[in-house]
């Protein structure tokens, strides 16, 4: 890069097309720069202009002191828009305290533009001032080593995780009139992240309002019992259940939930009946050991995530599947139909519960492992995924949920399932 000195005052048509390319300085950072310029008797670092009088570096210095010295970047008249953006970024990466998420948010589109112009990864890396492997990740061309092919993203999630407790505050600040751009700069995240948090909090607020309304209306019935699984002891006859399917808490401190589930299943399952349970990876050995004390191991199902993989930071593993344990009450059953032990996940469904599993997953397993009229029981039913799937498939169901509000949401969901089935049957008759 070659520059030639000039006076900013003599430039009458200075333009700022790249002013919004980088996050704005926070109020404290901007005040610190203003104070430093005043203390030092003006701007000493030149504002860099392209040959077309576009500011490439020094937007904040220019906004504070219009008499700042200026240098023209020689040869920039032949640069494409993408190359000018890359120059702006490269000038600032070393001195701006940008997070990895902000850098990716800014640089990734520029890298794609440069790639479309025929630049190699090495050339793009040099222009942006980042490493070549980073460019490969941004362009989705990193060399991944996984057995699931395209199911695993090779572009790692480098977003700063805004704590759950702070997300409500983010939405409130935007609602009060604070600019998403300024808030993103203060939090060191992208504007996209701020907007996503606001939209998410809006959906959560609307969902909570629906849950509260359901809690007042759907207080009992519909095969959902409010209380813990001990209530099922009196409601179920021994050797009467065809399938237990549930999603207990995963923490190692919650392994007792699996112990109680297995004890209940050992009494209530018919011989040859199955007990399926979602489980967490970290507590998998303890969970399997707890269930094996009461039941016989049958199989392990893997549900592949429909979206991006989940970063398990303590192990540095990109987790892309969810285990479902299957234990039986002897003798070991042989299903009538063949079924796969790797299931395509149904994606994120959180309408009825914060930890809700996709209904399509339950539907597949219930359809393959039971027959119409069989009894399916869920002792930790949450928002009612398993009961809703069972009802949709013509199975009988019974479930418990300890949270009264969640139990009410599950009952409402069962009624919606009924309405859908009636509408579907009517459509078929027509």
C-alpha cells in the first residue's frame, strides 16, 4: 500500500460509504478518543482516503476533527468494493477490541465477495488480515473429519454467549429505545445476535402468556395427571403397559429419576414391553447402570440433530446426536417391523416446553414399537409430546407431570391433537 499526504480540508467531496461496516465505538470509547485528541493537540494519525475520496480508515477521527491530516491510498482507484471493505477491516482488526463473533459477522460476507471475484483463500486471508484456515471455515471449505457428512458443521460457533439471565434485559433495553447497533457494540456481539435475542424474548413472553391462560383452564383430565410418577403406581395395573417413553432430567444429580422410572417400568410393563428414555451424554454411564438394575438392556437409538451441532466445551466435541436408551422387561421383544437406530431429528420445537423433544421422533418409535390400542406411558411428560404422538397414532396413553402449568399445557395440546384428527378425518370423508 502506498499513500500520499494531503489536507483533509482541501477535500471537498469526502464520502463515507464504509462508515457502518464496523461496529460503532461505545460511548466510553468515543469519549476516550475525543479526550485523547484534545489532550494531544489534534489528530496525529492520518485519515486514509481512497483515490475516489472515500474514507477507508479514520471515520471516528474524521467525525471528531475535520482538520485531521489525510493520506491517499495509491492504487485504490482500481480496487473493487469488496477489496476496499477488506482494507477497512484489516486496518482496524489490530486496534479494535472486536470479539470473534463480530469479526466473523463482518468478514465472512466480504470473504465470499472476494471469492466470487476469483481470489484464492490465501489472497483473501492476506487482504482481511486473518489466517487462511479461518477463511476456509468461513467459506465452509474446512477439512472436517466426521462420519455423518454434511450433518456436522465445520464452521464452529464463535458467538459470545449472552447469559440467559441477561437476555430479558437486552430485549427491555431495545424496547426502551436503545439502538440494537449500539447495544451490539457494547456487548461485543453482532446486531444479528441482538435482534435474534429480542425476537426470542418476544416469543417467550407470548408463549408464557399462553401457558398461564392454559393453567387456568385445563386443570385436570385428558390422560395427564398432575404430580410425580409415584401416582402411576395406583393408576396402572402390573404387567399392563406396552411402552414407557419419557424424557427425564439429564444432570448427574438427576440419575435417581431414571432409577425410579426403571423401577416403575419393571412392575408395570408387560413381559416383552419396552422402556425408552432420552438421556444426556455426560450421565450416560450412570443412567444405563441405574436402569440395568431393574430392566434388561435392549438397544441404543441415536437421534441426529436437524440443525447445527452443539458445542460441548468441556470436551471440545461438536455433538450432533441425542441418545435414547431402550431397556426391556424380559423376554426381549422382536418388533414386527424393521426400524432404524439412527433417526432424523425433528428440529427445535419449544412451543410447549423449554426442553421439548420433536414429536416426529416419538411418533416414529411409538409407531414401530407398538400397535394401535397399546398403552403408552410417560412419567415425565413435560409439554405432552409423547401423549400427543400416542393419541395421533391411535394408542392409549397416560402421563404424569409434576409442574401444574406444564401439565395444563399438555392437556391443551391433547385437545388440539384431537381437533386436528377430527379435521383430518372430515377432510378424508369429503
